[in-house]
C-alpha cells in the first residue's frame, strides 16, 4: 500500500478513532495523542496483511486508549476540585456508524454520561463505548480486547447497569433547552433570585471544574437555593467585556463565554422534567483551548 493510500485510509477512519478515544478519555488532547500514536502504528505495519483496516485501527486505538486511561487515572485522583470532561464541539464527535443508534451515540458524549464512565474500569469503559456508542457485536469487541464473547457480555452488562444507575436521564429537546438556557442567563444577569429558583429543581446541583487554575467552587454545590445564590454572586463579579454565545457542545446546547476573544467558561445545563437539575461549569483553561475558534 502506497504511503498516500495509507494516509487516505487513515484519514477516512480518523473521526471514528477520535470518537472512540474521546469517549474513553474525556479529554481532546489525550484523544488526539492516542489517534496520533495509532497513526504511527499504522504507518509501520505491513498493511498487505491487514484485511480490514477499520477493524485493525479501532483495535489499536482502543488498546492505546486503555493504556492511556490507566496512566491518567492516577492524575485525576489528585485533581483539584471536581473533574469534568473537556468540552467538545458536537460536530467534532462524528456521526453514528452503521449499526449504532443515533440517540445512544449522542448520549455517550454528554457530560453526564462521561462523568459516570469515569467510575468504570478501563475494560468496562472500552466495552461500553464500542457496544453502546458504535454498535459493535460482542464477538468483534472480544477480538479487540482479546476476551471471550461471554466475558465481553458480562463486562457490557456491568457497565450498562452502572451507567444507567448513575446517569440522570436528561431531556435533550433542543427548543426546551434553548428556552431554559436563555431564561437562566437572563435571570442570573438580572440578579433575579426568584427567577432562577423557578428554573432550578429543588435538588439542583452545580459542578464546577477549574483544576485549581481559575475561580470555581472546589466542592459540588447542592440545593436550588445555594446554587442560585452562588450564581448571582458570580454574576455580580463578572469582569467587563465578557461575551456569551450559544453553541452545540457534547450533544447539547451550551454557553461559551469569551474574554478578549479567549474562551473563559463553558456552562451547560442538565434538564429533567422541565427544570434544571445540574449546572455544569468548566473553567480550567487547559480544557477550553480547543474552543478558541467557536
């Protein structure tokens, strides 16, 4: 296989490989590193012996992602404050492959599901991603992971139960999410405590991720009253010149704030039963660089 053909084949499958790696790792930079390592393996392999390039590349990428996940898990244990995935533009998450359900494919990139996946073992996470997001048959997943089909089914069952128990079933109706997001911003900017409380569920939570590199709560804030009062306090101290835009991140609508053209904050709302159940705020500058062009 000529080098130009090898590059064309790899680029054809790059979106799939990145989609696997990002869902495994929750960080754009880590996912891109894994895809780059997969390219180096692909460039050095005797491709005449590769019958199915897509299967070969997914296998390499998944195994590399498992290794990387084991490395970064120790770093996350010492992370300052709550950890959230790095926000990802929805159009960068790729399109569902044949055999995968569109809704499930999109759900596996949401902040809520990615957070729950952090508590899965690397193998469970790999099985969940390949099965639930990409629709791989159990036998093919077994080939990727060098596990029997029976073992893969057990891993898939445990992972699915864990994610279902740990992930709130957020509504993703685009019109409702936009309406609540716009009203949320207006109430916060207008110092409207009653307005915010009318939008928040009684057991609302605020999860802020700064990694200790920006101002954000170091613990999860719980209850509508505490969340609302915290948000109003933040709104009063916002720097001049902060600009807000709505954009599609991680399968849903989000607010992206820029300061002098530099991404400063991402806010996304988890909506359940018509109320805001969770407010996600990402302020770690290391997780916002990829959004500079948004």
